[in-house]
């Protein structure tokens, strides 16, 4: 008797064939490596936490490695190796200055975007505290700004926190009302790090400058690489950016200080960075940052177009496939031609609440499928709830179920298809589980 036998192998399942004494086939399976939950499905690595940090460009890593292995001299040394390192720092400074449309001598390196923000705020206050005692910021700023302002508040400085609408767009009328002769600094971010909202920085800069000798600082960390960042156009005296948000290294940031503007340093020592930021320069990180800035800026239009495309695709897919959601970010993507006053988003961020789900639990559901998102700012993720979403007036269930998707030039529509499949499964599973527990 002839018999056709089809054997289908399962993932992780080892098989061995033996023939018994009467000629029949005995199939033995080793179940030790078999995961019953594993399926022959499409798997894909999708990184959507680019507002927390980005993957370094390979070219950046290679250039940094060469600096660490070969051209490792101290830029302050007088010998050839020191001069080589000094020249590398100069070239990096030029690359960043070019990307911001400013002069090389207006760029100063720091150890991070947070340090740069602190330098701007404390430095401006210490330089101008005899002129006034008032600083204006917003309720939806990054912790690097908020915590610095709170510290100044604790020593008697008057800090005014401007409110925003539900999308994180600040109230310009309130800002205008609060400006007075005692104001020495206004610090407002260019793009909100959790909602993606583009603040009307050009309008703010014009308003501040119309009211006299007041410094204007903008934290442009989330704007840099996602839109044109031009401090001259924005009338900014101080602007801060960071390397690791544009596919450069971590631990390096920079501050633009407009020529003629004086701020006091935070760190004193050997007088590096023209005395503004003492300490031996982190040459590999500076060079990596400079190269990342050149690569980013040389391809900025395509970067923006790619991020806007995948963001819109994911947003429309979520709206079509998953019920009971709240879109916390502005739905429209910012372009230079659009008018001020309308909430618009950076192409790099999309914040959505999936009602009935815990954001942190949903994050880990997606992580199991190699999809990486966040529930808010990485710099404050250990704290309960989102201060920014709360300041924007969103309800607790909306805040608790919020997920931030943040994009880079390396994301694709095909990845978003995979995300939509896994996201829908995760949300529906969580909601079903929640209903059973009631």
C-alpha cells in the first residue's frame, strides 16, 4: 500500500525520521525549542522613537572612530596632532553654522541640548539680572527649560508660564500681555517634543523685539532637521540644538549666540569655546555632529517629504482601522507657506491616544513585535503622566493612553503597514482584556 505523507515543519521544531521493522516511517519531534505562540508571519524592525534619539549615520560613526583611533590630539595642544584636532573642530562648527544660516563664530559646543538650554537661561539671567527680574516661558516646554526656570524661581526670579491650547500652541495674546520693562528673557520652543506642534517662533521673535531690549531664546532641538531653522529669520538671540536628534552622536549639543549678545558662562576653566564653555572639547562627538548636520541639511527637503509621507500614511491608517482614538497632535504638517495661528505639526511627530489602553502597556505590546515607540519625552519618561499633555488640558484617560510615534528619513510606508497590523491587534486585545476584567 502506497501512502503520500506531507510533513510541515513548525518554527523551532526539530524532526527526525526513523524506519521501523515493518517498513513504516516513525516521525519523532523534539519540542524543546518550539514556541507555540510563534507564527510564520512577517516580522520587521520598526524604530518610531526618533524624538528620543536617532540611529547614527554610518559615515558619522566611521569618522568618529578615525578621530578616536588616529587624530586623537587635544585641540588646545600646540603640536601637529593638536592642530589637526583643532581644524576638525573648526570644520564641524562651519557645518553646523551653515545648516542654521549663521556665522561660524556664533556657534558654541556644549555637552548636550539640555546643557545648551541651561546655558541660555542661566547665562542670560546672570548677564541681565540688574536690568530686570522677569523671564517668560510656556507651560509646555521641555524639562531642560522648565526645570531651569523653576530653579531661578526658587531664588526669587519672577517666571511667567504662558498657557497653550489643546494642541500645545501657545497663547500669543497672553505673551504680549505679560511682556513689560522688567522682562529680560523670553524662552519658547520651536517644536513641541511630545505633540510636534510648531510654535509661531517668527511671530514671537518679532513681538519680543518690538518691546525693547529683551532676549529671545528658542529650544530648536525638535525642529532641527525637520524644518528650516533660521535664528535670524526668527529674531532669536539664542538657539539650542542637539546632535543625537539628527543621526549624530549623543552627548553633544550647541548653542547659537547672536553676535553682540552677551551671556555669562555656566562652566569656568581653561577658556575653551571663547570662554563660554570651558573644558577639553569632545572632538569625536563634535566632528560627528558636524558631519551629521552637513548630511541632514544637504538632504533636508527629501527628509521632510519622507517623514511627512509616512506620518500621514500612519495617521490615516489609524483613523481608518482603529476606533475610539484621539489625535493629540495637529493633523496638518507644517510648511513655510502656511499662515501663523493654525496649529500645525512637525513631520517628525504624531501623538495619538488609544482610549481604553494604558500607553505604557501598549508600548511593551508593540516592543514584543520589534516596534519601538514612546509615551512621551524620554527625558521625563520615569515620571507618572505627561506634564505637557496635562498642561495642554487633555483629560486623564487621554493622557494615560497616549503614544508618541516619531519618524526619521529611514522609515517607510511598508513599515507603517506592519505597524498598523500589529497596533490594531494590540489595541483590540488590550481592550478585550480590559472588558473581561470589569
